[in-house]
């Protein structure tokens, strides 16, 4: 007897299939560069490296996530190939919008996003592309 363990993707949700080579494959589509993954779509994100993120950039770039605060309660941030500390303004600004932030390396963020999304959690991801 075979047991099918293929996860069932909720309708309208994005699944990160791969990362690397400067981009991502999400739900069958390839994206070059950094991206924001919100529940129903992928948005290109002009964030070359985590160290370059400033408070105004966070506010502007993550507006797609914060405007969907009712639909998103967790933001998983992939900060690049290795963990670096989060910019100080990021976490308080998102907490004020009711969004918890999980900051980690991009590979871990992709896997964490997928697990949380498949659990039915209201999650989004901000992912810096890696080579």
C-alpha cells in the first residue's frame, strides 16, 4: 500500500519551489531578483542586500504586506545567503501593523514560509535573492 504525502496547496496560495541563481521559482513561475510573496501573488522587490535596507525602504517596499495586515500575520524575511541581524526599524514598524517578523537566511525563509503556508497560517515572505 502506498501513502500519498504530497501536500495539498490551498487555492490561490503561492508555493516557493526553488531559490538560487539570483532568483526564485514560485508556483511554476521564475522570478529574477528579490521578491515579496503575499498570499495570492508575487511582487518584485528592489532589495539587493539586507544591509542596504533602510527604514524608508522598509516602509515603501513592504507596503504590499502591511496593506494586507488582515490577511498576513507573519512575515518571514530571507536576508540573503547567511543570517545577519535585522535592521532596527523593521521589527517595530511591522509589529505596529500587527505583523510578527521572522528574520533568517533566505534558504531557511523559503522553507519556513512553505511550512507555515501549508499549515494554513496567514504568512508572507520578503526574500532577498542569492546566487
